[in-house]
């Protein structure tokens, strides 16, 4: 069972000792159709995007103009209409999938935690990679070598314990951090 969620931000519980939590808002989602493998096409509201393809799907599934994003998720039942969130009340563990914050082109010290070289005394090896290859054999750079490159902006999944779920407001509090910026959309899948 999956849900579309929006990351609100981090907070902590009032109890002693306090627990750091990430707050997620479960978006209002409409189930449009369900196939034989319990994979459902669902619609949710996100921004003002509209084109003829979206308008055709809204007309096909008899949806209002605010439901303008369509995705496929796993569902427990084959009922059409609003996605049921009551099962989040008894959940203990969830897996959250978000896109991590993008950091652009980064060097090896930032991307892979390399130590770097000495800062002074005539050194020319400060924040660079260093030696990357071998001598005569194999005469090339080995695959998988940690090098500078694009860092972040990747799909990341983490497992978190559920602290609480406010069914009235649709707020899910999970223990610990979740990748991605505040306001980012992602998915939450029930593990147990």
C-alpha cells in the first residue's frame, strides 16, 4: 500500500527524551482505476499544470480540474474513489521514497568524503582527487573509481518508524530524517 505525501519539515516530540521526527502531509488522492495486480492509477492535486492529455484523463475519470497529476501506485483494495488512509493509524514502519537535494557538480572531498592533502608548505595537492590509475597494467582507470561528478538529485528510499498519524489533518510523523527539500513530493509505502 502506497501513498503520495508532501514533506513539511522536521520537528521533535514533546516527550522526554524527545524524538526527532519528519512531518509528512498525506495528499488527497483519487483512485481512478485498478488493474489485476492491485496497481492503481491515481490522481492528486499539484500546481496548475494543464494540457489536453490531462484534460482528457480528467474527463475520462470524471475528476475536477484540481486533480491534475496522474501516477501509478500499489493499493490494497480495488475500490474506486478516495484513497483510504485509515490503515496508516496502525502502521509501525514505512519506507519513504523522495528525490534527494541536488548539489550540482561536486569534488571528491564533498561527494565521497576524501581527506585531501596538506594545506600549506608548498603543497599543490589540496582538494583534488590524487592518483586514479595504475602503471603499466591494466593501463586504464578501474570501473567504480570514486571521482568528482553530479552529487544528489537522485531517488532515495529510507526506512522509518512511524511515531504518530493525525487522521483529521492527514499528518504522518516518522522518526528521523527523510531526504529531499521541504515541500517535495514523494511516496510512502507500508512495510509492517
